[in-house]
């Protein structure tokens, strides 16, 4: 099984490109949302770690945002609780799809959490900062301060590019994206 991992900035189009690849996708952001809604153990640990902010189950993302904005160190505390649970979900996903030709890993802190294996195909989704910012502003709960805090725990764009096997330029044009993915698949699956 080929493990394809997508790297890039917040809002660069990783999740969209992941879907275009046509293989099973593990989306860490979606898994985190599900953990907040369904996992009482994660709730208990977060409430214990951040008792002034986490008060109800399911976990309200606005409480987490408030915790992060009040003290950026709270983000690392949240990560310490949430990431082990996400990793379990990822391992289950990989096991379930072990007979597939390929899987796509859409995990924002892929390199930072040292999830990458030597044979993984790392693809960096590159986009203009202006277009990324424009797209982020369209998101329902966009908060520039929270986005800044999340970026602070990520490796730099240059570092991610350095580790990448392939760089795809995303101009946020669906037709162009589909063409680029087709070319990419021909490179990877040969």
C-alpha cells in the first residue's frame, strides 16, 4: 500500500486535493471533530487539563478556541490529549485499508508528529498566500488569532517543501486541480 501524505499551509487545499486522488482518505481534522462530539474519555482528559475552559460534552470548539486565545500554551496541552486518540484512529484506518493500492493521509501535523515513514510519498500543496487568506476568510468560524496559533506549532512552509517528494501548485481552479492530480497519479502509480 502506498501512503500518500499531503502537506501544506492551513487553507492551501489539502483536503480538496485529497478527495481528488480517489483513494481512501484519513482526514485528521474530521477525526478531531468526531472525537470532540463522541469521545467521553477525550472530554474528561481535556476537562481535567483545562478545567476553566472545558465544561460540557460534547466539547464545544468555541471553548477550545477561548482556551487557546487566552494562553497559546493551551494548544500544546490540547494536542497532547487529542493526538494519541487521532493516532489510534489513523492506525485503525491504515489496518482497514491495508489491501488498497494507496491511501491518502490528510494530517496537518504529519511531519511535526513524526508519523512519516521512509516510503511515504509526501506531496506539498503550494498556494499563493493571498488566495489562502481569501479562502480562510470564507470559512464559517474563521478566526485569524486562532489560525496564527495553529500555524505557530507547524513547521515552516520551506521545511515542508524540503521534505516533500512532489510539489503541486494549487490555483484553486477545479479543472486545473483535476489535471494536476491525474499527472501526479501517473507519476506515483508507475
